[in-house]
């Protein structure tokens, strides 16, 4: 005969969170070790963390501190805040949060914390069950914890954030230096994108600076918006008809880009002096090369832009 699992109210098993559940967990830490696949040992109760005391503190078998916070109720902000405080105060490498009911926002918060790599976080749901007239038994379930995928996501987010900061700093430097030589981008604010542009005086045309990790560029960007494919190509073709004259005025060859599978067209010059991930003491030289190229590009194209026949 097969029995049927019955869930038991947690407060029927452990009437008091600290006196009963925490004490039981300390004596049966192997149950938690099995749930998270980590050998927890040397468990202590109520270790001080400033004005607060962590429910349980253990180590992970390699001497690293593990903080355990228990909650026989729904997860809440107060306990999450305490857990983070304990980690910082005790220098813990791992945090375990045990609750009766994890709220979705706290599941998301723990997943995000794992992405940061600041520490390793586990969120578990605890239930009590019995079969027939048996004694109740704990049923801990891992809700979210560390993973290679979470760490990879965290690394990607960190890279994106760092990239945005560096690009904003780079554009700030370039625009400040450019003011002394040209007013073309004087009203442009530094952003975090890989490009910044200023109007070329005709709708859909802009003189644009571009930046990559180790390369930069200047270009006339041609895009009149949605459904402007034909018009963009017409503008490009009118300019390309004067290619030799434009390149002579610029002082060298340009890239004439008219892809059939894209709406956009470009007249571009690549500046091989470096990019935003090069050492910042090299940025002034990169800035100056970009500003010089942009000044020459505008001078070479401006007369022809003014003569464009645009519908």
C-alpha cells in the first residue's frame, strides 16, 4: 500500500522560529547540506553582526563563512536586508535564506544578487510533510541559487555597464576638445551609445562620430527614416557621382557604403588610432584624429549636400 503525502503547518512542527526551527536546523544541518549540495559544518547560533545577530553561521568545508537566515513565513524585505548586512559584516562568501513562501520579487532579487558575483545566494522553501500517522519531516526545496548561466548573465551586464560608462567618458572628452576647432557638434551631449551625430543641414543626413573598442570613425550617415530606402539611395548616388572630387577635397579615399539589404547608406572614414577601451592617456590623440577627419569630411561634402535634389 502506498501512503499519501500530507502537508503539515510549519507552526505545528516548530512553534517558535528561533527557539525551535533554528535549534532543529543546527542539529540537523545535513538536511540543508543535501538540499544545496554543500558540506556545511561548524555551525554556530546568533553570531553578532553589528547590532544584529545572524540566525546561524557555518562554513562550507573550505573555511569560508556561510550565513543562514530562517523565516517561517513569507519572504520579506526586512530579512533580505538583514541577510545582506550579515554577509558584509561577517565577510561571508555564501548566504542561505530559508522561507515558508518565497515572493516572486525576492526570487528575482536573489537571482540578481547571484549575477553580481558579490557572494553566492541560495533561496529555499521549507515545508513539513507526513505520510499517514508518521512523524512530520522537513521538505526543503531549492528555489533559486548560483549557476554558470547566472554568472554569465552577470558578466554580460557588468561589461555592458562598463562599456556605457567608458563611452560616455570618451564622448565627453571628444566633444570638449572639438569645441575649439568646430561648432558642428557644439550642441550635442555625450551619451553612452557607440555613435553621436549632428545634422548635416538636410533631413535624414547627419555627420556622425563612431567609436568601437579599438577603432573609431567619422561618417555622413544617410537615413530619412521608415520607408526611405529609395530616397536614401538617391541621395547617396548623387553624392557618389562626385566621388573623385569629394575624396580629393577630403585628402584621401573614403568608404562608400550602399548595402542592398539595409535602408541606411554611409560615406565613412575609419580612424585607426584606437578606441574607448584603449588607455585613457591615448584618448586625446584619438580625439584629435577624429576631429580632424570630421572637419575634412564636412568641408568636402558640404557643397555637394547643399546641391542635393531631394523630393
